């Protein structure tokens, strides 16, 4: 029965493809060039390996504005800074929606979040709330003590490992650092004391939410694809992962709704949202609901933890591969901060120069989300003289742009000095360097992310020298990547911390 259904579906799809191709041939648009499409699957067969790298290679042949067809969905890939500026600045308003997929609908509680919601009144209201109430500079500063305390705890753990001269799994240590910070400030949950989630549980949940996002569903690319999703079990497995996440999000919410809960002086993100939900007037058109709160919890989970942890890990990886740069940055850090500090605070970050260039260079070579999050056009626009019709997906390959040899000398080399006399920054105004995106959809957690990355790396560099485990050499440290939307280091970095004082 299921084979018969598949056959019927393929036949129907072939018919639709023929009609679809005839129709698109008859229009007079100047569409971007791209690789040859196959019937039904379009260019899905061209996607081999990690998408940002594969698309970078394809764009070398087909150009910086290239069109592919994923099943029935037209997707334009942008791989130059000029074209990125046209999408993210000139046509930002026409391009700032998000495509709807089965996975993003599920994990965002039917688009009640910020990251995956299509453009519209509801997204604008949620985004405003995030920018003003949840991730504002004032709010981020009010959580400074959490970031500093969690870093102190990491330094303590690493110091113990240093006494035993045992190697540390830095990927895990950094994930725990960032997850502990984010859980405290967003969910009021202390990972070291929590009754219902510990460090391993947190890691598992974060990787599940990442997996949901990467889930391939036939219905995202083919009309009637839900039939195949049912037959192949895709829908079931997606819902299975989601149920685990939803259970955790419900625990967080229930904990906050308990009668008599004591709200701290700096209320966490969930407290703020519950307070707003309770106080909202009945007459406004936008109503904040518990699904909105869960949507934001889900966003923070997906966007807030792996991104920052991965960035610190890449910085350490590159520094370990380049002893000259490691020495230079540690010399600066230790000279400027003095030799005998017992504790680092965020104030210490203000005086550092080369250290900040190291971070900038890490964001250039290893943007955590190399294709940003996909956008969707809301009307027909022109990019670099090509017509891009309404409802086209747009991916900005910021990885390819940050490694474009026309923009960067020896682009694959880790060389913080390249920014010595340069005003190029990564906060969304320079289109050759966009680790946080740009325009209306720019990362609203940017300040928080940068703070976590800077403070984490500074603690690692100030208090410790770093050695390789016995039997390994610098050559064993590789740069292999892994991930779906957020791309991290595939293999962890095992290092031996050597406490200085
Ligand atoms: C180093 C750390 C981080 C990096 C590199 C990063 C990067 C990004 C990128 C590239 C996007 C997509 C932008 C676009 O589509 O143009 C994004 C969106 C987003 N990020 Fe971050 N992020 C980081 C940290 C955080 C943190 C700490 C939070 C919150 C706790 C956060 C919350 C979000 C949200 C909610 C969105 C969706 C925005 C929207 O669609 O309107 N991010 N981030």
C-alpha cells in the first residue's frame, strides 16, 4: 500500500514539475544563474557535505548571486558583500520574513517566537519586547554578576584539573559555562543545583533542539510531501524530539508560575514575560500567551548557547595552532591586567586591544551560523540586476564572504593583525563581516553573546597556560566542522590547563 502511494505521489509530482517548468519558462524574468536542475528534486543532489562550504564552491562557478531549486522551492544564495548589502540594507524590509518549515513551525510553537516567525505584527511585537525588555544593554548589564560567578566556577574547575595535570574536554567545559549562564539569566535555573536538569541533560536538550532544526521534511520541498513524511516516519521522529523539549520548557514555565515564587532583583527572562502577560491590557491586538513564552525559551536554547560556546572553542583552537599569536595575546592580557589578579571582571575587558582583534578574527573565520537564518522575500526585488520573485528563500553565505580573497588577504589564515588599522567591525554595519547578520533580523542577543565570548576567553588566557595531552602534537588539532544551522568544531579540543599562580 505504501509503495503504491509513493508511486502515485511521484507520478503526480512529475506532472506538477512539467506544468511548473512550462510556467516558469514562459515568464520574462532575469533570474540568477545556477547549476542545472533535475526533474522533481531540482538541485537537492548538489548539496553534498556542509551546506556553507558546498554553496561556497558552487558560487565560485555560478557567481555571487546564484539560484538553486530545493525540490519546488527557489533559493537564492548570496556570496558577496555588495549583494549582501542589497539584501540586508537596501531591500531589508522586502527580505525580512522567514520561510516556514515543518521543523521551524514545531519548535517555535507555531511561530510564536522571534527567530522563526514570519514578518508581521506578531513578530514585530515579540522582537520589540526582546530588544527593549529581554536583551537590552541595561538588562544584559544587570546579569553581569552571573557571568562573572560562572566564569569563577570554571576557573576553579580548571585549576583542579591543573593540579592533577589532567586533560580537559574544552568543548564540554565551555558548553557548560555558557549553558549555566544562559539558564540562570533566562530561566532562573542554576544548573549546578537544579532538581530537574543537570549539565548533561542540558547538553542533550541543546543538541536535540539543534537536530529538530536540521530535520529534513519532504513537505518543506514538495507539494503533498506530508504523505512521504508519514510513510518514512519523519513526522513521528520530529514530534518525538519536540515532546522532550516541550517537557523541559513546561517545567521551566511551571516553576515560574508556582504561587509564592520569589522574583529576584534582576528578574530572569521568563519572569519578565510572565509579568508582562499578567499585566497586559485587554484592548491591544497583540496578546502575549504562554506559547509566546515557550517560543522565546526555545529561541534562547537554540540561539544562545551553542553559538557563544562554539566561538570561544574556535578561538582557543586557532590560538593553540599558532603559538606566536597565543603568546602575543597572553602577554597583552597579563601586562595590562597585572600579574596577580584573583578574579577577572567585565571591567577588565575595556583595556584590551589585541585580545579584541583575536575575537574579531575568530568571528571572521568561524561564524557560528555561516548561512545566518534563511530569509524569504515578501515582494519581487532586484539584487545585482537579477530579478528575485516574491516567496524566494535567500541565504547569505557570510562564511564565503568572510573568506573572499578579493576582500581579505590570505583569507584562510588566522591573523588578528589584519584588523590593526581597520575600522571593519562585526556588529552588522560592515557587509564583509556579518557573524550576527544585519538589518531588521540581526541577532538581538549580540551584546550578550559578545560578553560571554569575551569574558570566557579572557579567563582562559589570563589564568592558564595550555598544554597538549601526552602523545599529541599541534598537528593533531584539526579544524573539521560539524552541525546544521550552527556549525561548531567536530572533534572536541582536549587540553591540559597549567595554572599560573
Ligand atoms: C556568539 C554568539 C551569537 C552569534 C554568533 C549569533 C548569531 C546569530 C545570527 C547569525 C542570527 C541570524 C541573523 C539574521 O538572520 O540576519 C541570530 C539570530 C538570533 N539570535 Fe543570535 N547569536 C549569538 C548569540 C545569541 C544569544 C546569546 C541570544 C539570546 C540569548 C541570541 C538570540 C537570537 C535570536 C532570538 C535570533 C533571531 C532574531 C530574529 O529573527 O529576529 N543570539 N543570531
